C-alpha cells in the first residue's frame, strides 16, 4: 500500500484513470534496465526515476563528455562513468527508486535500449531527429534514421521522454503497442523507409 | 425510499485540499470491491462540488449526501468500472 509521502509524490499518476494507486504500485514494483546513457538514455532514466520505477539498472561505463553534460552530468561529473553519476543523482531525487550500476559488457552500448519484463524500447536521437521502436527493431535502421550528429537538446529530451512513457505503458499494460520504428524531426512525424539491412 | 446500506469503509478528507481530496477518495474506492459502499467525511464547498462529480465521472454512484455538524458526509457505492 502507498505511504502518505508516496500518495503526495505520485498524486498526478493516481489521478489518471489508466494508472491510479494500483498502477503506481505496479510501477514501484517494476524493474527497468537501461543500456546507453548518452543524452537520450539520461532523459529516459530521469523520467523513469521520477515516475517511481522501483529498480533501475543502469549500464554505460563511458565517461561523461563535456559537450553532453546536460542537466544531470554537470561539470564535476565530466570524465566519470555515466552510469555511476546517474545512479548517485537518482538516489538523491527519489528514495523509492533503487538505481544500481550493471557490470559493463564487453563493448560499451552503441544505442539506448530500455528493457522491462513486458518488453523493451529502442531509441535514438541525432541532430533534430528522434527515432523510437520496439527493442527488437533493426539497429542499423535506427542509427541511420537519426544520423551521426550530436542530438539537439530538444531532440534528445523528446526521444528520452517518449522512451520512458512507452516503457511505463509496457509496465502498466496500457496504451497501444506501435509496431516498427517511428521517426520525428523537430517533433513532427516523418515516414520511415523500409529496412534494407536484411 | 431505499434504506441506505451499511458502509464498508470510510475516509476522512477534511485535512486535504484539491486535488488530494479526490486522490484520497479514489485510493479508498480502489480498495473496495464493486458494489461496496465508501463513506467520505469532508469539509467545505470545494470537495462537496468536486468529489461527487469525480466519483460519478469514474462510474461510481452517490447514494447520499448529508450535513454532519459543520462537516458533510457522502456515501458512494463503487461502480463496476475499473478505477
């Protein structure tokens, strides 16, 4: 059952017909793993932590880059591991979210992917573009849709918040389940060309 | 006139203001089964206007609304729709 402080913290979720107290308890009991904590994954982690996801497992041992410092990775964090810096920050923001650092895999993550028991979301941003789809989407398509430019802050925030929102839908079993990749430029949807990567 | 059924649970929202008044009532309704009755003790015009409207909007039924001294008492029967 939700505590008094949780009722205050999550009141806006509880008011939503599709969430309510029952849905919030489900979010608090959920675990999400996030691979890739660049400008997109960072936003996704922030939104999921503030939404009260009970356990966040973060994986991106790459150093925080000065140009990608963003609102979380301030100057003091430059050069430190992204997953460690973010886990520390989340511990201060929301006592309900237990954020831990996963053992790094052999190679650092090249894309941002959110994994939950009910499914996963792959997401990327570059320049003014953001793309999102199921975790099983073609990684080469996802990368080519957004290109290699550093994402604008707005595109990164859009991609990260969409990924967090769609992950919450997976956790709650609500909303539609769009198939395939979707692409946005300056927030407007663009057609996605068919996959040519076999 | 049908007799008012016994209440299955009660919630006191006199210390809360909007939107926490409805948040507290909604949580109390979630803990009941469809058809069970919740008693709400409230104070002031705002919850007296908003709680019945929000409850009806979520498919619940207002069984009674009566003054209780300087406070007000509502009885709400939980609807069959999911909260």
